[in-house]
C-alpha cells in the first residue's frame, strides 16, 4: 500500500484534470487522472486510491453512479464531487451516500484542499511520516 496518499481525479474536462492534478501534487500527494469513471474502474488505482475527486456529470457513468457502484462493491473510498451543473437534489443524494463534499466549478483551491484533508482523515490510512 502506498505511504503517500494516492488521489484519483476523474473528470472529462482535461483542463480541470490538469489543474486539479497540479494542486494535488503540490500538496505532496500522488494524483492519478482519468477521463471517465470507466477508465478509473479499469485501473489499478481503484485499490490504492485514498480519495476520489469525481465530476458529477460525465459521459458514460456519472460520478454518482460510480459512488453507488463502489459502495455496492464494499469499497469505502472517500469521495469529493465537483460539478459545473449544481443541483441541490444531487448534492443531497451524494452527501447522504457518504460523500465528503460537493463543490461547484469553478471551486476555490483552499476549499478543495480542506475537502482533501477531511477525506484523507476518513480514509483510515496514515501518510508516511504520520
């Protein structure tokens, strides 16, 4: 198991993936980016992700559907949702299903950092040096 937190970033917008990946890397974590939920599910990082940042609306499987699938599989990876199309009912569903946070694009970098800190605290894992 990696000692440095692995953060999976799933978004169909390459600019969001790139910017978020840079922020996550600047925090000392290992970001892995995916253009879709299916790409993430086919990767080795499903098992080693400490946290998932996922867009709500993506082609194919949505972020909410990914959350439901992971929960059905018994995976308790903390999830942070980001969206450009805010809907209160979707936010409520995501949070009730255990999401750490639900951010609207564009989101503040500090807000995302705070959400990641909360998610890593919920992951039950300890970064190296802790």
